[in-house]
C-alpha cells in the first residue's frame, strides 16, 4: 500500500496498469529523483518509449518483492 497526500493508503490494484514515476514515488514514499533511480535499476522492468519511462504495475510489484532486504539505491 502507498501513502497519498490525504494520508489514505491505496492498494496496489488501485494504481493504473502502467506506472509512471509519480506512482512509484507514491508507492515507495520517496522523492522523484529516487523514483527515477529505481526505474533505472538494471532489474527494474522499465519500458522506455522515447524519453518517457513507464513500468507495468504487476511486474513492478514482482520486482519489489524480489528485492526485499536488498538496497535499490
């Protein structure tokens, strides 16, 4: 679950199927720069479309679960 501005947590399923950096920022409760660092991680399932970067929601969840206890940045 992620914390959003109004202090309400959202379930992963409530996010769109394709995540942008701002979604990752909310999910991980980090700044925008760290969200992009995570998206640039070699194992992150990022899809690059020109200059735009997105991540499939379900693949991102697997990526996070696979990296439990490991440092991402």
